[in-house]
C-alpha cells in the first residue's frame, strides 16, 4: 500500500497544483471583469459637469502651485497642487482618485506650457521682422553711399579726362630776317 501512495503522490500533487492554477485564473478573470464594471459604474457617476469642475480646480491648483511656490521644485509644486485640488473637490462633494487628479493637474501644466511657447513664438516673430526690416534699410543705405561714392569718383575723373592740354606756344621771332635771294 505504501508503494502505491508513493507512486501516485507526484501525480496527485501535479493535479492539485494545476487545479489551483486554473481556479486562480478564473478568480483573477472575474476580478478583472468586476474592476471593469466598477470603472464603468464610476464613470457613469462622474458627470460631465463634475469633470469640468475637476479640470477647473486642477487648473487653479496648478496656478496656485506655480505662483505660491516659485522657488520649490516640480515635485513639491505637484504635491501642493494635489493637496489643494483634493481639499477643494472634497469640500464640493466630488470624490476623485489621486491618479485622476494628478492627470488633470498634469494636463493643466501641459496646456500652460503650450500657451507659453505660443506666446514666445509670437513675440519672437516681430523681432525677426524688425531685424529683417533693419537689415534691408542698412543694405539700402549702403547702396546709396556706394552710389554717392561712385558718382563722386566719376565726377573727379571725367573733367580731367575731358580737358585738352594747352597747345605748346612756339615763339615767333619778332625781328625780320632776310633770306638770301637766289637768282636763277
């Protein structure tokens, strides 16, 4: 009898382990379905108006952390914003998970960064345009100066080239001299 139990025991252990694994898989699958149903139920309970309030409060929390804690690091600012938003929402009877609240604050931060970059880009454009206008004016002024210089140079060269040298004066003898007459 002892040898039969010793022979069968590894098979029984394998079967029990497999059954426990299958049972665990079913339990985890059921919990996952339950989680999905709970999430759907929570989403249905959070109305669009509440979501709007959550995002407005998250924006306020970000603005508060950004201005009141200028010297603090990003993580401290986030913690202060989370604390403010959590207290404000709970006082209004809105229950939100920390993850959802953090994501709303992060969204407010990203929107702020996008607006800041857009403002900087529009401020930089007039400076570039002003630089281009200044460069065009400088080139135009340089062209005028070069034209003036060339006009001056050609004016100095042209009259001297057109002036004809005075003919040499050949002295004419004032006394009359007679030439010998030749007879033919």
